[in-house]
């Protein structure tokens, strides 16, 4: 097999991994959307679904970056390989979105902002270390 065939095989595999990750992310997103509409859904089920969604989002971001990296020059790919993935690092916006979702789903109770924020941070941290 020549270098070109190896590269083609690698790119094809990256595309397959990317598509699988996107499909999984989409499935997990639909699950969270379904649970947020279900009045019988308990907090544990929602938090579990949010954790699964975050894990899928991290994987999707990593697969997307790997695929996109194949189109960059080798020197850029090498530099990015040692840089931490942006998608695996918690950020304030992701925490806010998850905390607000949990707060709204709980009926917008007063005095839970700090606890909601902490739980959202934990979900994102656990997803990034999975």
C-alpha cells in the first residue's frame, strides 16, 4: 500500500468516526430534549442524560478536530497534537447552559443557583475525563 493509499484510508476512517460521533451526539441531544419535556422525568435521569450528552459533545469535537486536521499542513497538525483540546475543557458558557436547564426543569426554585452551577460543572468535568 502506498503512502497515498494509507492517507486515503486514514481520511476515510476519520470521516466514519466523525459521522458516528455526530450521530451519537444528535441521539443524546434528542434524549435530553425529550426528558426536558417529560414532566415525570426525575433529576437523576436528566443529569445522567446531560452527562452522556457532554461526553458525546467532547467526542464529537475531538473527532471533528481530527478530521479537520487532515487538511492542515503537517507542522500545524504536530502543533495541535500537543495542545489541549478546547472541547475537553470546561467553559463558563457550557456550565451556564446546563445549570439553567436543570434550574428550569426543577421549576425555577429560589436559592439553588450555586448548587445548580456546581452540579453543571461536575457534569462537564466528568464528561471531559471520560
